[in-house]
C-alpha cells in the first residue's frame, strides 16, 4: 500500500499537525510504502518571505525526522525538487471544474485571511495537491480532518481524468485518525489549532516546556467543575482530554475516572506534564539534527531522485493518455 502526505513549510509545526498527521505517518511507515513531502510549492500561495523559505523547508525536513520518520523506511523529499508535480497539476487543471474549486473551505478561509492576495495559485492549490497524490498512484493519504475535502476533490479529479482519457490514475482514500483528527485551539476551542490563529491557542511540537505549561494553564475551559468528554457542552475540556489521552496513552474514560472530583487546575497541570514528557524526546532529537545539515540534505536529494523515478513514469502514462506523447 502506497501512502503520500505533506505539510506546508509555513512556520513551526504544531500539535495539530503532529497528532492529526505526522503521528500516523510514523506508525504507518513499517507497514506501508510511504512518501512524505515538504510541500513548498503550496507555501508560496499565501504571503511569505522568500529569504526565509529555504530555511523553513530545511527545518520542516528536520521536524519530520525528529518526529520519527526513518529515511530507510520512507521517501522524504521537497516538492519543488520534482518538477512533475507542477506538470501534472497543469494537466489535471484541464479536467477540474472551476465550480468545485470555488467550494473549497481552505480557499474561502485563506481568501478572507489575505483579501489582498487572492491569487490564481491559491485557487488552484487543490489541483496541485491532487497532482502530489495522483503522481504516485497513492492508495491512502494520512491527514487531519481539515484536509479531507481536498482528498475528496482529488478522488473526483481522478475520476474525471480516467473517464475522459481511459484508466490511468488511481483513486486514493483519506486516512483520518480516530483521535486527534481535529485538535482545537486552546484559546478558542470551537476553532481548529492553526499556525495563523492566536499564538496562545497553539502549541508548537518543539516548544519549550515552560511555555507549554503556561499555555495549557491558561487554556479556555468553562465555568463548570466536571472533567467529562463532551464536545458540545465542554469543548475546551474535551480538547484537553484528547491531548492528554494521546500523550499519556491512557483512554479518555480512564482519565475521566482519574480526575473525577479534582479541579481543572490539577487536570491542566497533569495534562501539561504528560504532553511535555511525550514531546521531550522529539525536542532532543531535533536539536541534534539541526547540526547535521549535510546528512539531512543528502536524505532530501536521495528522496527526490526516488520520487522522480515514480513520478516520471506516471507522467509518461498521463501524457500518452492525453495524446501529448506517443
Ligand atoms: P497543512 O500544512 O495545513 O497541515 C498539515 C497536516 O496537519 C493536519 N492538521 C491538523 N490535524 C489535526 N488538528 C489540527 N488542528 C490540524 N491542523 C492541521 C492537516 O490536516 C494536514 O494533514 N494542503 C495540505 C498540504 C498538502 C498535502 C498534499 C497533504 C499538500 N499536498 C498531499 C496531503 C497530500 C495542507 O495545507 O496541510
């Protein structure tokens, strides 16, 4: 089974990226044929600093390795190093209805966030994502809940293509984790945790322990006293229970029992500690990797070469099906 996924190099990865996506990747790398990508071509669709981009790409590759991706078990590369991504995106754009792109939640959200920067690249973003996935004849795409809509569109684009030009591409499915698919902001527990929201609501995977403890201590909860998993009535507590459960590897029911009759502040302290302990090995590994530039660049170079072998074969099939090549 081939899996493909990626993250935009737009700043430090947060707990949502880790629990929604990367944790699954690490778990899957022993059973699947995994390809993981730093999607830099997607990062240039919203305002960014060109002087910082190379550094952000490198740091995200380090984050992947620090989080547990093993270059002997998976292919790890940078999207812009394999030119076939953009080539396929152009061709897939010719079978993608504009109406479908207009419906995309991420396009609507980002257009609102940056009304001065609503470019055609942002509009076509999901077509490039479809190209990323379809280029590798991917079976499954491990992602958080917010990206499911894009994978649904990828499936539709795949069908449009195959109906028009004959069976060429493979229809992938989403892989969303049972717990952690949508980690919420600590300050606004009705919104997903994100790099662009209130920084106090977002915990970086490699953040200093003191800062993690502070953010959890001031997380928005409710005026009640009960530590119960109830997403509708107690979204803040439910979010903290999810985080604690994933970090401590204790089922939510066990945590509810353990903290029955205890205060929110006791529960928050324990949650912060569980999370700090859980992330500590990742933080250590990242520090060590930061000094190993040659090693990391070598992994990315080899990864691009392996990806390109697969990508160029698919491009031959696509171009031949479309009558662009013999
Ligand atoms: P991006 O960079 O926004 O997010 C990367 C991954 O993190 C997940 N995620 C979350 N999961 C749980 N809770 C949250 N609060 C949370 N926030 C983010 C996302 O679902 C995602 O899995 N378009 C993609 C990047 C992409 C891609 C691809 C993904 C480009 N090409 C091909 C898969 C396959 C994106 O913007 O993800």
